[in-house]
């Protein structure tokens, strides 16, 4: 019996699945985030080593293939670094390295055409057409993009708190919520926490549910942040649809990531996307993205993973 490992490595957590050659999942493990762009090589190696060790603990098996989808792994150099890490952790094992958006799409649509929108710590829209060509929008990191992500929403909330404190912006219930969450007395204490590295990306992203809480309680500023997040995520999805000329086609548009679990964005996304792709079927991704990585690993085991060609 041969075994494969599929790994979804995001900015906040790493999720691994161990499966046999029939696709039956026989092990699962969670670990810290592993993003090559923001965490660096050593942090990524530690996180992957931890998850793989947990998957193989007390099992006398050696994976034939490890497939990993990693947030931030966009360049060929990134892929080489991750392959080298996997070679050190599991020498002799074949590796498939891609980005997290592809494994999420594969988890929900297999090798068929479709679009996935991921909103976790970061954000990206990614699609594949019937000719096995792919396109993306966003996902360029928190400095250049990631609109609609948990980090983006959390940063907007922090900005709103500081604007209220300066009397440059309206009053908002986000202020007491965020101060309580961060265990601070005054908004002026937020700046040192941010700039001294005490509030990393994941911690700022973790503030996003507070924005949803404030919006439900009637805070107009919080509601506006959520509306803009939905607009940005739909804009990214629409850009992918247009680049792949899929506007008239019937395809799944899958929503993946923690933000869709804590904020009510799905209906707004469906309404906005209908203007660009009226036959698109918008739904939350039912399977974990790591299941898509398992599928790619099994394809590699059978002769070669079906990776699309970017436009």
C-alpha cells in the first residue's frame, strides 16, 4: 500500500492529510502557519516538519508523494525552496508544490473549470477554464493587495479606531471592542504594538470577527468595512472570470477561508458576481483545501499532477 500527504499551508495554520492510494484519509494534523513570503524558510521548514511528523507518528509508512499548496509561494524560486525543505524532511519522496488557491479549487471542482476566492489572513481569486488555463487576481501580499482579507479588514478596523481617537473620523463601537481584545487602555497604545512587532499579520487578521460583531450591532462604519471587503473580493473574482472568458459559462465559484466562516459575505458575493457571470454557482467550499492537495498527490502518484498553465 502506498501513501500520500496533502498539505494546505496558510498564513495562520497548516493543515495536513495522510491518505492511502485509494484516497482514503487515514491521518490528519494541524500546525502553525507556513508562508514562505512572510515567514521565511526556517519558519516554514519548522511548521512543515511539525505537521508531517504528526501525520506519520506511530505509523510505519513513508509517503510516496507530498503535495503542498502554500500561500505566498508564487515564484519558481519559492517552489524550489519548498521542494528543498520537503527533500530534507522526507528524503526520496516526490513533491508537488503549488499555491493554496489551486488546491482549494481542486478540492471543490476537481480538474473541472471553476473559480475560487480565498479570504483568510490574505486573499486571492483564482480560476481554471476548460482548456486547463489559469488566471489569478490579488494575492500579492499585505503591502500590495490582499483586499477583503482578514488582515485587510483588521487593519481597516484599527485605522477607524485611530481616526476616532484623533477626531478625524466618526465614533465607532470598534474602539472598545478592539481595546478589550488587545487588553489596552487607550488607542494610543496600538501604534507601539503594531510597529514593535507585537501585532503580527495573523493577530491583526484575528480582529476581523469584531468588525462583523460591530456591524450586526448597527455600527455603520463596521458595516461599510464589510461591504467594501465583499466588493473587493468580487472584483478579484470578476477579473479572473473576464481574463478566462468564462462570463457566459456555468461553473462553480467557491468561497474558501476563515473570513467566509465569520462574516456574512456569501450572499453579497453571489449578487455582485451575477452581474459578470450570471450562470456561476456561488457556494462555500465544502471540502478542506488539503483534500485538493491529496488529489494532486494521487495524480502525481498515478503519472503526473494535472497543473494548469497560467495565462
